[in-house]
């Protein structure tokens, strides 16, 4: 593991009933501790994490990971952390049938925030959001 002075962890939890395939992972700044490998899968019930970091506090971080659910569509996970600003993230789901996608940024007040992404079955997603 690299000794980053600041990093963003992208944590992807597949809480759905479908397998997710990693299409690619690209960076606009920093390096991956362990890069997403195109063609690898995230099985239902599993969590995978990727760390984008830097050994300089002045280096901007950012990137994207594209996932393809076995049930169709695509999920794009994006993050950005310019030097001197706050970390941010977003997730865009396109044509995903029967799936819910949610995300949140955690620990943004530290040098090691996490972009937490959760993919669920649509019925589970509705039940989760109704209780919030």
C-alpha cells in the first residue's frame, strides 16, 4: 500500500441480485493504490474499494469508474478533489432496470474521505429511501 498524504476511497457495495462488471477506471489526478481491472466483476453481496491518492498535498485527485450490471445499463462513478477545495463525488445510472443506486461522501473533513456507492434491487432501494 502506498503512503498517501491524502486520498479518496471509492467503496462500491453490490447489495443487488446482479453481478457488476468493471469496464474501466480512469484518473484525472493522483494514482490508484490498486487500479480497477477491466473485465473484473463485483459479485452480489460483495464490497470492493479503490483508493485514489497522492504523496503531495498540492496534487488534485479525481477520476471515474464505469460499471455494467449484468441486467443491463451502466453506472458511472465520478469523484473530484482539487487542491485547496473539498472532495466531491457523484454517480450516474443509465438504463439500469430493477436497480437502485445511491451514494454519499463520508469523512470529507479529513484528508481521507470516502465516496460510498451502494447498488441495490429497486424494491430494496425504495424501502431504504422511505425510512430516511
